[in-house]
């Protein structure tokens, strides 16, 4: 998969900004506050940039959470 570099991608920076608080965020949160139409793709690209983001699903709602203390190693 080709992925954007976090340093040059405003799209990924916005989604990362939402996740930076370390709380769980639903797909809708990432759409609403991260201003993306493809939140799962953005999460995948952030992972390719070295960020550790967990995924859980409860009652059909998908949640993403940035692991604390994890720095990007791929930039």
C-alpha cells in the first residue's frame, strides 16, 4: 500500500490531532472532527507512519485509540 507521509499530509495530521488525546474515538468522531471521509484508511496510513493505534468494536461501532508514549519511527 502506498501511504502519505505524516509530515506532508494535512489529512493525516487532522486525524492524528483527534487521536492525540489518547481516548477512544469512533469512526464518526474521525469523520466529524478529523474531516475525513475514509477514517479507516487514515488510521492504516498512520500505522504505516509508525503510530500504534488500537481498534475495538462494540455494538457495531468501531473505535480507534492512539497508544500513549508511542512516537512515530517512520518519518
